[in-house]
């Protein structure tokens, strides 16, 4: 039976550095007015999307923590790798952990060695077995895939589930595939004469984005 192999995780400081910058100060209007550069932003976006597909989010239950603050990335990765090993079979992919990232809410993002491995972990039955093996107050969250919808009428009730279901029906999408939606620019910052705005739609299936 194949065993989960643990690659040396990158240092926690380096893993954290791979997340988006927290101190961006450009305004929304400045960002949308800035001329688009050539191919670098597109390549960066594609790379980021590919990396996200390999990531697994362990979300703690309310008021709970998964690991103590002094737990090192290597210790976290080792325990999670052991949980993966308990459910592996001859037909399952070779689960290797590339990196772990600790979130502010106590959650953990685990980057796997391939998209195939991440998809195998996200199978409902496997998720339950992994959490049971870890014996932690957590759940493995579904991955979200987001797209920007520009120039949407501000009269659209995008936060309302019934409105989103109507969009799914009109576009022949599975019910519930649009998990949520939100406006990029806060309502209070809209101009008095503004009637359209950009929104972000979050999908549970990338094939329906």
C-alpha cells in the first residue's frame, strides 16, 4: 500500500509570503483605470489558479484551533501526511505535501503535489475519513472558483439566494453552483449617478464559471 510521502515543507515565513500582499493601498478606481500590461498579469493569474487547485483548506470549528501557535510547519505537515496515509489504497494517488500555510483564523491551507491528489482528497468519503484520522475539530472546505462580472446593474440582488438561483436557471447551470456573490466596491462609495458596478461570483465548480 503506497504511503503518503512528505516533501520538506518550505519555511512558514516563505509560505506566508506566497499569499497576496496585505498592505496594498491602491484605490479601486486607480486599479480599474490603470492600463493593462502585456502578458505578465495573465501568466501570474494562471499560475495562481493552478496553485489554488492543488490546495486543501482545513477550516476549524467555531472557537476551536487546529494546532497550537508553537507548532511548526513541519509538525503540521507530518500529522496531516499521516492522516492521508491511513486512507490510501493501491489505487489512490501518491499524496505528497508541498507546503502548509497557517491562516489568521487558525485554519490551515495544505498545498499538494498535484491537482489529481487534491481532487482525490476532496472526495466526500475521503474528506470524512481524513478528518476522523486527524481527530481535530475541523472540516475540509469545498474549493471556490471566482470570476469578475463587470458592469452589472446595481439593482441586482446578488446577495439573495433566490436571485442567484434565477441566474443559474437562465444560464442552464446546476442549482447551487453559484455559492455566493458580492460587489467589489462598497455601496457607500458609489457615485450618485452610478447604475452599474463590478461584482465577484463564487462557483463551486470551475467547469461552470
